[in-house]
C-alpha cells in the first residue's frame, strides 16, 4: 500500500514538474483571462446592459459557469494554484543544477572539454608567461575581467560576462508566482461593487454584484460630475469631483476620470458611468402676480422644496415629467429623456387655506392655472444626474505589480543578456609546440558570440605581435651597444 502511494505521489510530482504541464496550464489561464475581458463582468456592467447583451438562457449559463465574474470564481483560483504548484515543482527539480552552474563556474577546462568545445583557437607562442600576459591585456581591451586560475602546476585565464542570465528563467518563474499570488489573494479577499451618487449625496454603502451590501469604513461624497462631448455629440469623457469623509471630516478630494481613480485606504473608486436621473435639479421660473400688481421675479425650484412668493403665498414643485403623455385620465412618463417636459406646481395660500394645481404647459383636465394668484414662465431647466462609481478592494495588487516589474527585469535578462565564457590555457599541441588554447562558449546568440570570439583572438594575436616586435627592438639595441 505504501509503495503504491509513493508511486502515485512520484507520478503526480513528475506530471506537475513537467514543462508540458506548465505550458498547458498557462495557456488555459490566458484563454480564461481573455474570456474574462471579452465577456461582460459583474458588477461593473449595468444589469440592464447585461440583459441586452445576452439572452436569458445565455446569461443564466454564463452566471452558472462563473464567467460573468471570472477572476473571482473558485475554479479560477484553483487554476492559478495549479499553475503555481507546477512552476514550483519544475523549479525545485531543475534549480539545483542551475545553481551549481551559477555558483561554481567551470574555470579550468580539462583536455576532454578542450577537444569537444565548438568554438576554439590555437595561437603559437614562444613563452608561456608572455602569452598569458598578452591574453590578459587582450581581455582587458575587450572589457573583460580575467581571472588567473592555478591548477596542476599550470596557470590559465578565465573570464565571463552576464552570469546572471543563467538564473533568468527562475526570475521569470518568481514573477509569475507573485502575479498568481496576487490574483489568488484578490479572488479570496478582494471584492468589487458599485455605488451611484447624485450631486451633494454621500454614502458608505456599496452594492455588491450578488445584491448584498458592503459598508465602507468611511463615506464618499459627490460634489459634482459631468460629461464632455466630441463635436458630433458622442461622449468624450466623464468626470466626478469626489471627497472622502473619514471620522466626520474631509480627508481627500480628487477629480476622477476613466482610468484615473481615487484611492483611499486600499479602496479604489473608478469612474464607470454617468447619466440623467430623470429628475429635475433646478427649474428656473419667472413668477408674476396674476392681476398685474408687482414685478415678476425669478425663482429656482427643486422637487418638494417650497419657495415663498410673498408673505401669504408659496410654491413648490410637486412633480417633473421629462417626457409626458396623457392617456386614460392620467399623466404618464414615456421616457427619462427631456423630450416633452411638464412641471406640476402647487401654489398654496395661507389666508385662503387652499392649494392650486398649476401645470406647465397647461394640461386640460389637470391644471387650475386660472385660479392661481401667480402666473409662471419657464426660463431654464437643470436636470439631475448621477455618477456611477465602480468600487474595488484588491489587496493582492502589490504582488501583481511587483511580479510585473520583476517579469520585465527577467525578460530583459532572458532576451538581451548573453552568458559568455572565455578560457586561455597554455598547452602543447599535437606536434609538441607551445600554444595558447583559446576557447569560448555562449548560452545563446551564437553568431554574435562567434564574432566577439574572433575579435578576442585577433586582440591576443595583436598583443603577441607587439610584444614580439618590442623584444626584437630591445635585442637589436643590446647588440648595437655591445658592438660599440
């Protein structure tokens, strides 16, 4: 039984640590993430828009599969966990060899290694010490730092560049783990909701996608919002002036637009929508005494907000209908667009103890305009609006961004840094002559490395030639002095 369990565990481990398994899981994550960006997601999408976009059957299927909230679904968390386990398993299985290669570089090549190395060159020398000195100067001219290696009573040179590229794949692995960790933390402990505010309104309640509510530890207030349009009338941008109230005082204020949220205590407020409430914000009227006694004056009415016309008379806006239609003895609202507006005013007189219904424009059968002590003329109309805010708490974002930055570094190392190694060893060739064996290896970009290697060989030969010419001149001068 124990043997069977060990065998099953070994099989599972080998499957998880397989590169093929990791690639397949990553492809599935990418496909699901793409689906999450293409399919409308709750709660950022208005429910009415969801119903317009999908049939009832399709919407029910998407909700059942969790594709309308893909990044918080249990199966997405499980998928991220499996990918993370696969990366960890693959790294554990392969990291020891990579670390040995990184921590203990091969500096003194033996005869077998020299024979099979693809990139190598032999340069004849007269003196071992002089040859190594020339090679060391050539390394320095190539901006390489040579290291003298003594082994078996023989001195050789070793130099390398960009050893960090050996570990680049594990830097990318670590970045992926950070990104997936952030995704798992967000899915388990993060949340998204929606709040709609009108001007001057504040709230600490957020509506979640499942219909529940979430209470913020502070309140958010809308001090203004608006929409800017292009020349053709299509929306250019929405904006909102928001203020955060914490402990009864204003602590943060910011004007937000799409993709520029307000962030406070780890909670983000994004501009998601903007629209008319269908209610009037201010109705500007000119009120004149019905019998012509006194001048007209301008008044501003909000819904159910009475305004005193004189010491005995007041008026209030009882109802505003942006697009009215009359039918079956009733006044109905046809739409929330201001197409055919009507205002229902109630004029009250204290002395008479009565209220008069005034309609603008007059609607026969409903209006009592003639009995009103004042006549009214509409001057301006300011409709109420709401700003829709997407609210999110994503505690794993620090890990996601750290992973993105680390991945950028890792990919730069992978693609732009080449691990190059160079060896110079004085040896005897097949004819018994003393030569400098020069070898090199690179982990990628072999053509460019070959050019660099040939340049290094040329530099060594040039240094040897200069040194040889200098020795000849010294010998000639010594000979001349001796003759004199």
